[in-house]
C-alpha cells in the first residue's frame, strides 16, 4: 500500500531550458524518484545522461512524450520567446505549466495570455539557487501561486504532488500572489543583487584582518556575481517595483554621504571660525589672539596746480585746487 501511494505521487516532469538552474532542479527531482525529460537550445545530452534525464533536442519530440508538468527554466529575458516556440498542441490539453522565474507578475500575465484556457498554471519562485541551495533545502523559502487549476481532483492532486516535492525537501512553503511577491522581492532580492554587484565592481579582496561582517560582504559578492548579469537585468526590467527601490537606494546613499560631509564641514568651520565665550575662551579649536590695528595715517596732500597750468607747487594753494587722499 505504501509503495502504491508513492507511485501515485511520481510525476513526469519536462524541463524547458536545461541550463544551470534546470539541471539543478533535475538532479533533485530524479533523486526523489520522478521521471524527468528535458529540452534546450544547446546540446546537453551527455550531462542529461549522467543525471538520469532523457534529453530531446527537438521541441516536437519533447512535447510528444506528454510530460504531466512542463517546467519553464529559461532565463527571464528569453522566456516569452521560448514559450511561443513550444508546440502546445502536441501536449495533453490539461498539462500543468510551471515557471520558476525570479519575477512573477511578468510570467503570470504571459502564461495567461499565451496558453490555452484548459492548461493549468502554477507560478513559483524557489528563493535559492545552485549556490545557496547546493546542500540542504531545509528552511529555504519557496513561493507559489496557483494561478489557474482546473476543477478536477486528478489535476489538484498533480499540483499538490509537485508542491510536495519541495515540501519534502524541507522548503518553507509560502503561498502569495505574484503581485505581492514582486513588491517584496524588489526590496529584498533586487537590492541584495544590486549591493552585491556594486561591491563587486569595487573589487573587494580578502585581507589578513577580515571581520565577520566583511566576510559576509565577500560572500554576498560571490553569490550575486556567480549569477549572470542577464538575470540581474531581468530582475530590474521585469519588476515594476525595482526602479522605485533603486531610487530609494540612491537617496539613502546621498543622505548618508551628506551626513558625513556635513559633520566634516562643521568641524572645519569650528577650526576656522571658533566661537569665544564671555571669559575670552575659544570654543572648539584654539582661538587666534586678536592683533592691534595700525594707527590711521595722516591725509596725503596732493600738489596744487596754478591757474595758468604750471606744475609748480603753490606756496598758498587755494581751496579749489587743494586735494587730499585718506589712505
């Protein structure tokens, strides 16, 4: 009886996009006893054979194998093109389509628009990857939304069997809408990738006096830069909340920068223009003792000219021609 129940839970999963993430999921699915087939633009026959996956270079051949679940594991930027290339008419009409993209509103709208109404749709996001999930998946978040599931017990059991795979791996199952996911992911995942790439651009290097905090930053740089820039760009392009978070990050950096230079300017002003209290003591930097002003000079008399225009100095100049300059 236990074996029969286990057999009912086994799925035939077809992975479209057999790159790094597709292979990552395929290994765990095969290890759990599920049958996995795959297709991709690049030839992965040898890798698939080692994992225990049946590989089909041709999409028509792939679809004619009638997988119960079609798992889209292509990049964010290529997903629309890949989906439109799938000959859906060669699949069973009630096939379950699952996406695992890092953004969710975009694939949700895409799948609803492009797929026939009789096809089931499950949008998911494993909040981990080959680096962060190379060991145990226990405690790692797995987000999902049942976008469209037919009112049929068999189809509902199929969805639950797929979700059970991640639950059995120890994932923390989080059911939420795709819209709420993108709102939260913009301030978590996108900001994490942004900070990691900024620090990576600074070319941080390990030192002999690393602190735990600095080592955490180095790990962040390694994890984020191991992902392709295409993934990071997709997080920005296909999440409408990302632009707002990027602006908030810039504003926060400017605020901190202004605080630093504002404090520095205050110190400089105190040194240049110290305040003196009633006792004559300078506050802040040492005050420069005031110097006595020089006595005023006597007015300098200019020579007067004669009325005939001569340059001789008159012995008794008239008021009209007598001029003085105060220096």
